[in-house]
């Protein structure tokens, strides 16, 4: 493989020289050429190479050190007013070939011998440990790597400082001096230890470098021995960062360290099994963080951050199976498209389910055996099933039979329990009840479902649903409540007969503590999603919220707030809005003091309180913002509350408040701060400021390229900003398509139009599509189609639900 490299040709006009080693005779080269389309350098020989012989292939080439975030690239930052350059790499999935010619496939593992020649005053890092420098030319040589895939190769040349131990944290000198690497250092070694014992496998390298980069495309990258991070994923400033930031840094470090085994030591054979890498790292990252931060309850949070996200994506008819056939994943574009919610979140959630029904110790034992057998090699998912099969106990079917149903077909079931008869049924859950899955399934969209359940608070024996319909007598009752999928240990939703729903609701309002916290959050989430799919009435879903004024736990509130926000957003342009506000005030006012307390734990409830117009909330945020303006260096606002407070401060204020934040953005050097400012700038209610902001978006001297997507997305989320963002897109779309390579047209259009729900808005979209089509942008016109579909769905939703919502509001307010 070779991409964007310029070769110095040999005297014969070839791209490479071939010689034989240890007595091997090298065939002559007939012809060499570059295949741009497939990114190959082809070397045609006069005879075939001999198996078992060693050959030496020599190439001289140059590449551009561009600021393009791919392969070997350039990143810049300012320190003490001086511009500094970092030369760094990002190879995964298919850009090692842009740094050097190589066999760029995960299964073609090799040992890499690295030497870097670099300017004086810089340090060079790579996967292996440095082993001596030649000071005359400043050349750093590295220990040979372990046997590994090309996508894990990394090298960085910088003027960075580090905190030095076997685990090293590297960053801009000023960041290290300010102590921003200290938190990472305090947990990295401990998480590494945790994984060594969890996997029962030693970390095979003498060092682990973590390096923070200003310009970085992903959040972090697990290069073996030299993990690269976006600054916000590694650096933590106790003064300016929030608890959410701390959580993100912890999860990211744990995720990448998890890859040292799952991904680096044992690698998927081909990208179609990327979920093995990423789903795994996602799942075990929560175990790693839990080990170093046991008070955070991070394992429960996983259900909200991964399982729910996966449910949302995977209930769409266009979803895809976790593991795709190899033929469907060939080109770099197809490979890149797999870094998505299914691979990460569903992958993580399905592995959590597997670990739950095997029990964590059994699961870990199987993993350890798997890692031992396949170390330094490549695998397909059946290898993992095979190893787990050897340690499993007491399952109604083989691991393959159970798990293949979860990874080879898309989607997940909704299990319906009828307590009147003890009947239990499964159906493929689709959020749009009328849609049909876009592909067929080898298992006919049926699953082997592990059903953990309880009856009136007592945990019952697990039941396995192995057919579409079954009867399980213990489920039959007319007086007790039945709750299934306790703690969301399985990847599915649950529906009940109306009587059982009623009994669950009564239990919630009399004594909700009998139902586990995660299940309380899940009842709310299932109910709203079932209602959305037309399987229960919206009024039933809304009634799951009635007990909330008594709820003191974080997770159920988080679940509820998500759905409440949908309602607020849907109705914000209609007459229902006022009533909704009053009702919200009623549910929230009792608890809002408490919610302020939650906010410290990271719950985004203060914004709901402000949205609902809780007076205290509005007054406080206004006052705090003014205080901050008066004294920008001494900030009285708690970190975790900053984004909400600033946003509301700007919303309540005028151009002075806005100008203040804009100037801070222009001066900002810190990524986290810049992202926060980009958000709060969108919160103003003044159209002239919003328009100015939108126009800045097209000017890279005003808004940095990497923030462009955020600007439009945030502005469109603002009630006043949404129509402006739409007008802006209609006026500037050709410009956006031409200039903003960084901003995807899809994202921009999606965020701007996702709340469209009227006939007029639909017409506008159709006209827009025509215009784009006429100008010859067929692909982009297809993107508009997505928005049209969403608008139609929203219109249907409104029509269907408005009446019921009004009815519920009337009852709650009575
Ligand atoms: N292997 C990925 C990085 C990556 C992502 C490479 C996309 C190429 C394309 C890394 O392990 C990863 O998953 N990073 C996440 C952060 C993580 C905490 C979920 C990311 O970059 O978002
Ligand atoms: Zn990953």
C-alpha cells in the first residue's frame, strides 16, 4: 500500500530496489507503478519470490507534512507567543500507507525498527522505548516493536515536556508545568494494573506514553506504547475542567489501555470485526474506571451512555449487524464508516449482556484463555466464542448459537410479557412501527433472550426465551407486579399487559425504592420508546413521570429529562408550550433544590430548571455571568455548572455579554475552553448576534475549522437561532459545500431541520432539494431527502400525540 507519497526513482526508473538476504537471489524488477484508486504500489517481478527466503525491499520517498490529521501530519500551537510545530501520526484505519509504504492490513503483523532524525531541541517518541541518541544529527533510535499491525504504528516529534515514570504523560511544556497531566498520571498506572489482573496477562512493553495533541481527529488512538490523545481527552485542569471532563479523561484512558490487549495483542483479522476491538474496549473501559473511581457508579452509567445510544440507533430499519461479511467492508470509506454507534455502543452493550449471563469471573477467565492462545495473532469472533465455550456453565445453547443471533442480525427484540396468561413473546423492535428492516436476517429477527426478572421485589430464576412465543407459568399473576430485564442486563426492551403496567406505576408512586435504580430509569425509557413505536399510549409513558417529585436518584432523572426535553423541543413553537412550562415547573419545583445538588454530580438538570423558568435558576445564572465579566480571572462559578450558567447568562444578556465571550474565544488556547465558548455564544436571543456568528463560521480566521459543525448545530438548537440557521444554509449552501470540507453537509442540515414538523417547513425542504438538484449536486439532494423523511415523521408524531399530551397536562395541572 502507498498513498500520497512521492518516490525517488532508481536509475532504471523503478519505485523500489529488491535484494536478497542470506544467500537468496532476488528476482529482477520488470516494472513498478502506483495504483491511485486502490492505493497500491505495484512491483512486478520477473519471477516469483520464494517462500521462507528473506528479501530486502528499499524505497526512497517523500510525503507532505500537511495539517490534515491523517498519516504523518503537522499540528501547531503557540507557547509564549511562539509558534511550535508537532509532527505526529494517526494511522488507523488505513493511513499508515500515507506515512510509509507498507502491507497496510491488520492481519499482516510485523516488527518495526524505527529511527527518527529530527531537529535539535525536539524529542522523538515512537512505539518502542528510545535506545540512544546520536547527538550530532539528533537521531533517535527505538527498540524494535512487538509483532504488531501497521495501524498501531506511531511516531511524534515535538518540543514537549513530560512527567516521567514507566507511564509518561506528554504535553505542551506550559500544560505540564501547570499540572494538567497530573490527573492522567494518577490513574493511568492504576488502570493498567487493573487490566493486567482482569485479563490475567502482563502488559508486554517497558513503557506506556500518553501524549496530548492539539490537532487530533479522533478522541484518542491506542498506538501500542505511544497512545495519542486530543488535549481534552488527556489533560485535566482542576480549576477550569468539569466533572464531566474528568469522567471523559478517565473513560478515554481506560478505553485506550483496554486496547493494549484487545486490539493490539490480539487483533481482528479484518475490519469487518472492528466491533471486537471497539465494543470490547468500550465495555471494559467502564470496569477500569470503576476500579479507580469506585464512588462514581460508572458501570450503571454505561446503560445510559452506551445501551440507550445503541437502542436509538439500532431501532432504525437502516441499522446494520455488528459483524458484517468481509465483502461489505473493502474500501477505506467502508472501513471508516464502521467507527459508529453500533460498533462502539451496541458492541459494548452486547458484551455486557454476555458477561452478565456468564457472570463476570467466568467471562474474564474465558478472555484470559483467548488472549493467551491468540497473542500476537489475529482472530475472528468465532475464536472468542470458542474460548468462552470452554469455560461456560449451564447455558441452554452454545455461546455461538446465542451470540450469533445478537451480532449477525441488526436490531434487538422487545419482549412482551402478559401476566394474565404467563405468555411471553418477542418482536424485532423498530421505532417506526410501520417500517420493515432494510435487510433480511439469517435468524428471521428472533433472538435467544436471557430474561432476568423479579416479582414484587423478589429476584426470580433467569428464564431463556428461545422461540418467538413461549409460556412461563411463574410469570402468571393478577396481583403482583412483574419486572423483567432487571438492571438492563440484556440488550432488549420490555412491554407488559396494561394491568401489570398499572401495578408497576402504583409501586413507583407508593415506594419506588423496591425497584432497582437502573430499572426505574429503564421503565421510563422503555415506556417512552414503546409509545413512540405505537405499542403503548403516550399517556401511559407520561404517567411514568408522575412519581419523579419523590425521586432522589440521578439515573431515573437523567432518563426522564431526556424525554421531557424531547417534548419541550417538539412543542416549543406551539400553543402547548405554555402549559408544558407550568407543568414542568410543578414537577421540578419541588425538587429543583435537590437538582442543583445533582448538578454537582454532573446531571444536566439545571438547564431543565432554567428552561422551565424556575425563577431562582434564571436569577442566579444572570448574576453569576455578570460577576464573571467583572472579574474574568477569578471565576466564582462551579466548573460543572459553567456551560449552563454561561449559556443562560448570555441568553439573558445583550451584546456586551456576547462580545465578552467572543473575545475570550478568539484568545483561547485551551481546547476545552474553546469548545465551551463556541457553545455559549450560540445561546444569545439576539438575531443580529446569531447572524454575525453564523457568518463567522465561513471564515477560518474567525471560527476554527474544527468548530464549524458545532456552531451551526448549537445555533440551530436555539429557538431563535433555528430559523436563522436555516435561512443561512439556504443562502450559503454552495459556499458551505465548497469551502467547508470539515463540516459535513449532512450534519449541518440534520441539526438545522430536525425539529421541522409543519406542512410549510416540508414545502421549504422540497424546494430546497429541487434547487440543489438543479445545480447538479445529486448526492447532497439525497441528504435533503433524509430531512424530508424526518419532517414527515415529526408531522405524524404531532398529529398523533398532541391530543394525548394536552390531556395529560390537563390532568397533571388539575
Ligand atoms: N481506535 C480508536 C481511534 C480511532 C477512531 C481511529 C476512529 C480511527 C478512526 C480509539 O480507540 C477510540 O475508540 N477512540 C474514541 C474514544 C473512546 C474513549 C471511545 C474516539 O476517538 O472517539
Ligand atoms: Zn477504541
